[in-house]
C-alpha cells in the first residue's frame, strides 16, 4: 500500500500545473495498462525544479514511454536537451511520438539500451537527472552521473518510498543500519539513500508525493 495519502496526492494535482492534452492521454494510457509513471503531481514538481535551477540539459535513467521527460521538456529553453534512455524499444518509440506531438522532439535525444552504459558516452553538465531504472542499480547510476552534475544541479530518484517490490516498513530500519530480510529493490533504495546522503557534495530531502522522490542538490564547495 502506498504510505502517502491519496487525498494529499489529489490535492497536489489541483494546486500544481494543469496537464495538457498529451499528458492527459499519457495518464489514460498508464491507467489502462497499469504502467507506473510519476503522475501529474510529481510531474509538476519535475517541471518546477528544472525551471528553478535553470536547467538546460536533463538526463533520465529509464524513460518508459516518455512521461517524466515530457514534463521536464516543458521547462527547457529552445536550445535545451533532454536525453531519454530506455531498454524497451517499443516504449522508446512511443516516447518519441508523444514528445513530437507536444512539440518537444527537437529537444530530445532518444537512446535505446542500458542507461548506465549510455551515460558514459555523454559529457556533462546535466542540470537535472532522474534516476528511475532498476532499483538495485540506483547507487550505480548515481556513481555514473554525480561528476556530471554542476553546483546547484539536482538528482531526483523516484520510488524512494514505494513501488511494487519495495517494502516501505523495511526502509527506515535499513537506513538505521538494522539487518532485516527484504527485497533486492528495497535494499537498492536504501543503498542509494545511504550513498547520496554520505556524499558531502550533495544535500538530500524527500518529496513525499507519488511513490516518493529523493531530491539531491549539488552544493557549492565550502558551503556555509
């Protein structure tokens, strides 16, 4: 069960930006197919945070059919760039179609394959990063991208609270260094949070919407 109250989620949707026709169609598709997306409440935050940091370049570890990328793209300048990565070629083709319909295809690079291998081919900086690949590889994704995020840039990790294979009750125990039996996905989220919170170059907070998003900002050297 999602520990974040549905009433708060619905309220956040009312406060946040109004989804356009393409996002509405994507939501219908996700509901119909049971496809996990961040949803419009978190989508609004993705666009807001990208705008807040003045993002010009975005990288996604796992893009599905382009839902989160569509929200990010709305905050980018005309010469901005968002790199979508997806192991499923059919989903990546759908992402291309949705972003074309929204007028964002010129901003996007569509990469088919393993995101952690793909990011090695790209130089930074990336002002916003979304980690939403295999949960047990989140820490690996962070290690692959951290050096390409500039001061003030943000790394967002979805499913920091919930997802199908994640056992929320085990997460606080793992973060407190208790040894508990749980799923590999749960351990992967805990490992990621341990890793990013121990990195002095980043400060991390939890956005308790959707299935939970860990938001990590690269801080200036010698911060106060």
